[in-house]
C-alpha cells in the first residue's frame, strides 16, 4: 500500500472492469475500512477477554455495517463514474455493478 503522501499506483484493468478514480471517495472508503479493521481487532480482544456475547455481537454488527457501507460507497461511486465516462459501456457496467450490489444483500 502506498503511503498517504504518494499517489496509488494504478495497473491496467480489462475494459469490463472499473477502478475508482475519485480520490476523495477512495480516501473516505479507505478511512471507513481502516476503522472497521480496528473494530475487528477489538472484537477479537473482547472475545479473548471473555466479554459478554451481547457486547461482542454489538461490536461485530458495527464492523459489518462499516464494511457494507464502504462497499455501497464503492459501488455507487463507481456507478457514477461509469455513467459519465463515454469510453465505458455504461449499460453492461451498470448490470455488473448491480450484481455486486445484490451480492451484499
């Protein structure tokens, strides 16, 4: 992973794929996932410390919500970029992103 002060390296992707380009959205999604990563560590510690099931499950629900929200943000941002980019077949990309969205349901 590139340090925060260096741009992320982009690799070539097939034309039927999309790589999010919006730096602000990438930063927001990354921040949310980093928070979820920290929450997951807390879940493991809580379990190992013998915390109540209710406390552990509550924290697990927070992790789940953070991850799902990040995924929804990624899909919606990608969809927005794909619709406005004339080089992308927006219909097929929309279908692909819809399938990804439904995979989270």
